[in-house]
């Protein structure tokens, strides 16, 4: 079981190295390709034209300038992605540039991928609006799992060897496990963590352990009583 494609959104003025390392490390482990994506508003949507004499001519001139800027940014984004991809020559990778609604583009390409890897950007960064649209498309509209990487992440080569599942007998947990199945199959250790149990919970955990053992023989269950620590600390 493998992931066919991992999506990596790129901005020409942002450091993508941490996210790229996560994407390519997972691609190596999961036999995936990596698609670099530079989504951008259409040139015509970036224009602000004042109503004044000579506006049609001014519009054409400004539109050409915006198109040149967009091309320059896309070329820079491509170079950034290809620079990171060069560290992983054994991994197939492609770069795509798309113009339109940024959130919609990411959602569309995300639906055609198995996983999206996102960079973490400081809220005060000038590119925050771009990444806000990227996160909106990936998280709320792609219906695919995502990985969010810290901006300064020390990514180990062992990434993906250990899987931790926070379990509750619910539709959301079942969907999460389904999305994580390629990771579970290849993991060296799978830990199931749950907080507090009653008779029904214990039965569902046992059933989950039996189910996961179909994919991985190294399953360990951890049950933590609610009175011992805050559930969020798990």
C-alpha cells in the first residue's frame, strides 16, 4: 500500500525546506511522487484600475506588468522546488503553476493527491494571506489528510516509523485511521492512545487492535484515566 502523490504548495518568497524534507522523506517511505504547486490569483484579478482618462491603455500596460511579475514569481517558485527536489533524485517530482482562486486551486489539486504537506508561517509574515488561502483549501475543501510542518523543523530520516493513534469510537477516528493506513502498514511501531474507558470502550479498543493487526503486528494500546491528566495533554 502506497501514496501515489504528495502535494507541496510553494510560495516564491518563503522557505520551503522543512516542508519539502517532510514531503520527500514521506515520499521515499511511501513510494510516492511529489508535486510542487504554485497557486496564484490571475493577473487580471490583481489589477486595481482607477477610472480616469486613458484607462484602457493604462489597463493593458498594467496587465502586462502584472503578467511579467507573475511569471517571475512562478519561475522563482519552480527554482525553489527544484532545488529541494535535487536532494532526492530517486523521488519522482513535478512542478505545476495554476492561476485562479488560491484556495480553490489547492482544494482541487489536493483532491487529486493523497496527502498535502503545508509550511507553518508566522502570522505577521507578508505572505500570510496566501498561506491562509492555502490552508483553507487543503484543510476544509480537499477532503484529504494534511501534514503541517514547523518552520524550523529537524526532520529525522525515521519520520513515519512510529504511528500514534488517538482513539475514540467515532466516524472521525475511523476516517483518520483509513487515511493513515499506508503509514500504519509501514510503521515499526503503532501506539493506540485513549483516555478513560468503560465496558463499551474496552470492547471497541480490543476490536480496533484486532483490526490494526491485519496491517501491522506491532500494536500497543495505552489507556490513560481521565482523572490522571487532562485529555488534551495526551
